[in-house]
């Protein structure tokens, strides 16, 4: 009986060890990760901008098809290619970057289609408010990077949000749209 209990314990311990062996942490590569936004300009053209400073981690268990994301975005690093516009976006009219220097996206619900991530359900914290956001994957892949000799996983993700959900109301009465498209290109290096 004692031998059976020990064998059962070792079998369970072995299974638990194997289950955790598929979980890997990936550090977001800031040189291959871009967080951009698009907003129409009075129905005529599209204004675009990006955040140049971001950091975070992705934890993936490909076998269990699960994972987590934690992405921090420095709102002071906004870059539209136009300094005056960048400064305005950092004011209390929009990102209030002095009071809220960081936005954060966290997620613990990653869905797969086959071996590819199809969507990431999480929460975006902006201007001190946290709201649910669903990112749809338009591309996903993992590969062995021949230069750094580490596995890299990443893809392109997008969603559309209503900025007023976070209290960003400036310009609505002038015709500045509430709808903002977010496009996130991310690559992360396995640790």
C-alpha cells in the first residue's frame, strides 16, 4: 500500500512538473513593439500617433493555450511627428501625462485558434479608470531569432475604443471623434 501511495505521489508530482514546464515568460522587445492610435480628423483624413516608450511581459503556456499580458505605456512618450500636437495630447485635455504618466494593459484571458493566438481579453487603465478591452489578433507567430538565439513570439493586434469611457472628452463638441482605433504590434523574447 505504501509503495502504491508513493508511486501515485510521484506520478502526480511528475505531471504537475510537466504542466508548468510549458509556461514561459517573454519580455516585450521595445524595438519591435509599437502601440499606435488612429483617429479621423473631421471625417477628412486620419491622425496617427504612437507611444515610443513601453515595457512589459507576456506569459504563455502554448500547451494549455493560456497566458497573461502586462504592458505599461509611457504617455509622456507620445509621438505624432508634430511637437505642438504631442504637447496638447499630454495636457489635461487628453492624456493628462503629468498626473497619469502611464497607461497599462493587463490580460489573463488569451484565446487560441489552433496554435495561434486569436484574441486577448483584458483591461486598459487610462486616466485612472480601468475598462475592459478585447484585442483581436490579425497575425501571430513564434520563431527562433537567428541573431539573439532566443525564441520570439509576437503579432499584430487591434481594437476600437470609445475614449469617453476613460473620461477623455475634449473636442467632442468640435467634431473630434470619440472612436479611437488602437493597433499594437508586439514582439517578446523568451527568457
